[in-house]
């Protein structure tokens, strides 16, 4: 993976600081402890979710992230957690794992940066057991037209600075298009500038895989 100096040296710490803000930690705490059994965490990043897993419920975690420059920070948090984690440096658009391998798929602040989120969600659905759940916490498209205009205006500058982050992705639409039902969708603005803070979270269930 070719990265420039900024991506190698500045971006990992910048992302870790931004994604580690206390208000985002509180959002993670709403979702991550629900993970159980064999877990696939897509976009494990710098390992910020490690502290929120319930060790009594999780048997093994596979952490997927193609950004190898983030792995050293993730490995530090994995070691501190004591959880059984396999770190895999691959993209989610093609997950090299068998069908129905996981009880839980977890994504937190991940769909904004995946180049092809539809393909990635199809793969997540494939590797999820029919009885499993996809747990998610994501920022995305705001419901207000005025805020959407700001998201569109900021995107060309924001994306390169934030590791390819997209401010205005339609999270429920992406999940539904990939064959997930959303019985537990919650939304709200967090405190802060509205183009960055509209959140979606809950659980998604996979329909039958075609």
C-alpha cells in the first residue's frame, strides 16, 4: 500500500486523536459491548474499540484494516486488552474468509472511508451467520438539506485530510441495499459542527444470502 509522508506519520495519530474523543467513546460504548462469539471488526483502525468489548461474551476477534500504518497503535491496545485478536491487513471489499464464519460483525466509523462500501457490506453479510448481527455506529448524511449542502461543500477538502472520510454517506441506504434489515436504527446529532456529527447506530440483520 503506497502512502505519502502525511499518511504514514501524521494521519495515524490525527485519526487516533479525532476518533478517540470522549463523545465518540460514549457512542462506542453503546454498541461494542453487544458483540458476542466470533467477531469480525471491520476497520479496526488503531484499536479504539478494544476497551469496550465484554470479555465474557467474546471468544475471538478478527480485526480487518488495510491501513497498515495504523496497525502498531492497534497492536498496543490489543496487547493491553488481553483479548484474542487476529489482525488482518486487508480491505473489506474482498474478505478472504468462509461464508457464515462470524456471530457478530462490528463497524464503527468505518463505512465513511471504505472505497466501495456496497461491496464491503455484501462481504460482511456473506461471512455473517444467518443468526448473527451486524453492529454499527457511523456518522453520515444529515437529514437537514442545509447541513447536507455543507457536507457536500466541505468534502473535497475534508476527504484527503481525513484518510478518505466521506461526510455524507447514506448509512441506512447502504445497509438496506446490501440486504440488511434495520430493526434497531437510532439517529441523532452529537454536540459539535453539524456537518460532522450526525450519527446512525444500532444493529442490522442479514436477510437470506443470494
